[in-house]
C-alpha cells in the first residue's frame, strides 16, 4: 500500500514538473517572438535566462497603460510597439527575461495573459 502511495506521489510530481517546464518554454518562445517583432534590431538577440513564472492580480488597466507608454520611450525598442489583441485578464503571469543585444546585457519583466498566449505588457529593468 505504501509503495502505491509513493508511486502515485512520484507520478504526480513528474506531471507537475513537465507542465511547469512546458509553460517556461512557452513563455520564452512568446517573449522571444515579441522581442523579434518589436526591437529595433533583433539580429543579435540572445535570451540568456528566464525566471520561473509567477502570477499577479494587482496590475490595473492604468498600470498596464503606463507600462506600455514607458516602453515606447526605450532606446532599443521600436516606436509603436505592437501587442496581440485581447482584453485584460484578472490574473497575469510574469517572468524576468535576461538577454544580450548587440553585446549589451538587458533585463525586462514580461507580463503574459493567464492563458499564456500573448504579452500584455513589459517593464524595462536596469541590470
């Protein structure tokens, strides 16, 4: 009986780990695609690290608008950054993305919708 419980625990842990890794991979792919579409020059882009996904419910529409406005004034992103269409979700997933661009290191925090299909906003972090 104990062996059954141990086997069940191991199986559940493996499923959770696989799901988590899948979401991390998806977040990296979505962030990279977003960056390639919106950086002024993404030819030498190399994503070096992505932190574990976390979630937040405290970002309001006005904060998202402010983040988007600030992003317009950065030196390495284009003006008129394009975000995928879709409404605001109550819960956002977030991850800090470290990357190299033209020999310089950068770090941004990316906010994804709760179904992990698009970037809702991002924040430039000083490294």
